[in-house]
C-alpha cells in the first residue's frame, strides 16, 4: 500500500470523525406557502386614498396607434378621472368613471357624453374592453376583485402563482414571494385569454408598492395593447368623491349613449 494512499485514507477518516463528533446543523423546513396567504400579503391602498399620477399612455389597436400624456386620479375600487395634457393649449379630453356612470367631455367639440359604468361604454372612449372596476386596480398594479372561486397555488420559476377558478373562468396572478409585489395577471375564460396585465419598476409610496410601468393586453372584442409609463405618482388622503363625477358645463346638453 502506497504512502499517498494511507495519507488520503487518514484525511477521510479525520473528516468523518469530525462530522460525527461535531454538532449536525439543524435543518428547518418552512411550511409550503398557501395561496390565500400570498393573496393576503398583496398590499392594498386605503379605500379613502386617491392616487394622483401623470403618465404617458400609448395605445395600439386595429384602428391605429397613438400616445398621449395624461393626468390620472384613481381610487379603489372603481373611481377614475382622466385628463389629456396636450403640448399646447387647454385639455381637450376629460373622462370620469365611478360605480354608477361614465362621463366624457370634449371641450373643442362641445360634446358631453353620459353612460352607465360598463366595460362596453368605457371601451367606446378608452379602447380597452374592461369595466372601471377592473381598469382602476390594474392601473394601480393591483388585482381586480373577484368573487368566490377555488384557490390553488405553486412556485413557478422565481415567482409564486395563484390560480382562482370559478367554472370555466380562471384568473392567475404571479407574485414575487420576496416583497409580495404583483408582477402579472391573466384572465382566462374556457381556455381563451381575455386579457393580460404586467407590472414592472415598482416604487413604494405610503408603504404600498406601485408599478411605474403597466402593460395591458386585451384580446377581445379586438386586440388592443396599452402601455402606461408613470412620470410621477403620489397619494392624497382626500375623500372628495366629486372629482370622479364630471359636472355638465353650462349651456351644453349631455348625450346619453351605450348600454
């Protein structure tokens, strides 16, 4: 037996004896994450808070593409106000939405439209087939409310995926398990994707993470892509609800539309 072999065996025995005599580190197994716990950790703003933001909104649809700078006000669950910010001159587009109505004013045309707060009517002016109750949370990087459904979840890559199923309808959410920020939502009906939203470049405002970039892809009734880049975003504790209900200007007769 060679001297090198004897030395090697001694080193192996010494290492083994050290492991046996030493204290073996305790392995702590963390319990598997539950989907309801993951959903519960997604931070939501206070219902009385108003999100004030300036954003560059780009939209692409079969009718064409445009990009505009807009001022937005958001309040959960379904209150929205949008004002166009042209390079020159006063604002030429105003939109308000709440649980009851959608109102749109085109000052240059002297036209004021009034409709119910449905996705069909919001689509007429915003070109995205989503209701205000879905659109407002998505603009804030948050999941729209969904009633009931069976929860399931699993790790998918570096994210945790939560599926909420109700009949043939499924909504999937991808959450970063480290900071519990929502990164993507997908809404599926009978195997067909209705819409998808992704959220990136999060910042924390008043203890709540908000994305500075939101991408929304809607597949039906026509394919529309909306890209929202926030230039600034802050939170106001005001509870004034009047800002989400456009007032009819003097001398203008409102035009009822939609369903």
